[in-house]
C-alpha cells in the first residue's frame, strides 16, 4: 500500500519543522524533505504531487520552476535564440545557438551592435536588407544573412530591439510581435531635459538564427536551372541559318548533355516526343543507354507501355525507386535500379517525356523530380522553337516560289503568244528563223515546268533533265541493287530513272511498309538475289519514319550503307540524329541536284568495298 501513497515535498525553514511535519503525515504520504535551494530539483526528479513550504519560499520556488519550464521550452526550439546587449555581448542563448560555430556567434554579436545603433536612430516600418552583415543608419534593418564561405553554409538572422521604458523594465519591442514580457532588467534611462518622460532606450537585441543552407542551395540550383534553360533557348537566328535541321538538333543535344551532367548529374537519359499520328514516343536524344533500350517502341498510354508511356499519357512525373520491383518498368540502362521520368510540357500540353536512369536503388528524390521538371520545361520550349524555325523556313520558301511563279506567268504567256504570231506570219515555215521560234517556245515551257517544280517546295530534284538525258553506264553503279523509298511518286520515279541510266538495278517503294517488308524478306531468306547494296529513303514516309527504314536495313545487313532524304531538313521524328549515332551514311536535303545524288550513291557504294 505504501507504494501507492502520493509524494509530498516538505521544505524546511525557520517557520516549518520539516521532521515534525514528515512524522505527522508519513502515514498518508511518501515524504520528501528538501530545502528552498534544492526544491526545483526535487520537484523535477521526485514527481511530487503536493508541496508544504513557507509562503515566501513558495513564491520563489514558483518563479524558479516557471523559469525552468521556459528554459526547457526555449532549448527545444530548433532555431538558435539569443539575447545580446547593445554592445554586442552575449547575455543568454539556448542550446541550439550555443552549438553553432564561433564565427556565427561572433558575427551575430557584430550585427547586434550595429542593429542597436540603427534602432536608436530610426523607428520606421520593418524593411529587409540583402547586404550581408550590413546596416544602413537610416534604415532599421531587422533581417539579414550570414554566409560562411569555407563551409558553404548560410544563416538567416532576425533581430528585434529590446527597449527600456519608464520604470526601467526592459521589454521586447511590440512591433516585433514579442509582446511585453520582461527579458531582463536595465538601468533606468535618464530623464529628458525639462523633466518630461524619458525616451525608450535600446538595452538589448533579441536574435533568432536559422540555418537556411539547404533552402539557399536549393534556390541557387533553381536559379542555375533557369539560367541553363535560357541557354537552351538562346537559339541565334544568324547561326542557325547556316545549319540544317540535324545540325541544329545536334547543337541542342550537346547543350542538353552538358547541362544535364553539370547541373543535375544526369548521365543516362532519353528524350522522346509524342508522334500525334501514331501516338508513339519517338526517340529524339539519348545518352548512356544501350541501343536495345532506345529502339523499344512505346506509346503514350497509361498501361502496358512502361513508365514513359504512363507519364506521357497522364502528365504525372514518376519516380521508380526500385526497377526490379516496379511493374511498369521496361528495359533501359544495363543493371538499372531506379529511374525518374517527367513530362515535357508545352502550353499545358504533354509533348513527350524526359527519362533518367541510375544503377543505384532509390537514386532520385522529390527534389530531383522538381529540378528535372524545371529543366524539362525549357527543353520542351527549345525543341518547339527549333520546329517553328523549320516550319517557317519551309513556308517562306513555298510562298516565295509561289509569288515568283505568279509574277512570271504573264510575261511567259506573252512570249508564247509572240512565238505563235511569228509562226503564223513567217514566210517560210522551214526557215532557220522558224526553228529559232520553236526553240524559244520550248524554252518557255521548260521555264514554266521548273517554276511548277519550285512551287512544289522540296518535293523535287534539281537538274533532272540533264541527269536523265545522260545515259552512261558508271562502273561503280553497274549491277548494284538499290532500294529507294519515298511517298512522292515523282521523287521515286526520278531517282529510279537517273540511277538506272547509270547502270544500277533500282527497286522503288512509295511507302515505308513495302520497303520494310522487302528488307525483312531479305533478312529471312539470305537470298543473294533479294539483297541490296544500298538503301535510299525519305525521312517522312507517313506510315514509317526514315529511322524505321534505317533500322530495318541494319537488321538485314549491319554493313549496308543508308542515305536519308528530307525536304529543307525537315525531320519531325528526329530520324537523322538517331541514325547518325548508329552509322548513317549521309543526308540529302531536298531540293538537291540529281548529280549530287549520283555522287553520294557512288561514295556510299565505294565505302562498302
């Protein structure tokens, strides 16, 4: 039963006989005898439920106990709290502040000294200072920063004046939200001349110090990312004018690789754009991933298309913490253990994905996700700008050629009418003059034909008439079997006729599916009669891309040379960059000279010897 008795603290003194009280009450209480000096320790360690003490001792005990509670509370605060006098000397501090570096405490003291002087001069609304360790006499600064360059740590310092008013009580300035709780006693300030009430005097400065290193570093990283984004989008028109689409994209890729490594430490990544026609995620750039991973066909669908398909379909970023346990993960980096995938957004529309992989489990955090999303936003805008530049180039060319055609149409018609008049009025139909008139009429028709071709934009070749008229067997082309794929019939027919007249055996296809089927048949049969020595394909075949044709050719024969063609460098699926990384022979940008085609075909065939 004794174990269940409540504990009673008895404080002995001049008016209380502790032993007598203990003897009288011991049947009811477990007695703890103490003195006013040890009372607070006894209360904390003894878990007493009642106290008997002299009234004078009790008031002191109550104050001491409340002080200990306040100290306990202040030491539990995660921020550094301190009180400095007006000369910058430390008066009191909690444990967090005392644990900070000596340099921090020294510089806080200097700030407090300057702050006290500034607070005496001005009592205006709160303002912030960005200059570290600096105070303007005319501006009562209450917030500043401390940077330790050696350890690259940053601290935010909040300063509040403690003023002594009439009666000598030092209180926290009410403007800082500190209330009127007394924090110390100060000497009563001298009265104003004439006997009026004294001015408030700054006696102390209350300080709050926060370690903002992580926040500061994150902000620096975000600022660096925004600067990198501006660099991605800094596409100088004069410089770009000299580059074709593949070269422009290669320039952007080099920037992406450098910035991703330097700022984000991302070395293994892929960038895919959504093909609106097929809903597939076409590869644009890749770094550090094997070809088996980059050649995987994925669609922008939430299920069954890997993490990339899910992100492209939902627009939600995705952190794969353990690739071996995530059902959405499909093949990527060799020995991949985790990945991060974020959407590429343009005007609230998801246009693709940015995927990063690592060989470490749990390599990516929410902070990495935030940084990757910022980077992806600028990347999407840069890709969009490249596409706009290309569309503008094509449109401008078509408008210009159409305008020229319209301007010349009238004069050419007049020339034909003049030729007709000369024929009708010529005295001798078989004269030399009549033959010159007929030749002039034919030249007018040739001009008209070429203007029509120019108006068709890039879907043509130049110098076709002369190239077709040349019927000389070239020993390099003779007997060589060449596959030509282009969904523009005039292009395929022209290339076929030009190469056949030089001795080549040309098989032409007007869609990508037919070309891929022929290549797959050759691969399956190993029949020499179905083999090709060279493949020439357009970039955009509608049903297939130029890279699809390139990949099918390399599957059939890894050593076969491939030439890709595109109008004005237009490459919506970025086939050129992908194929160039894997051994593309060359790219021809329409409109090109027919003889240029013959030259590149010969170079490609000779390179295979």
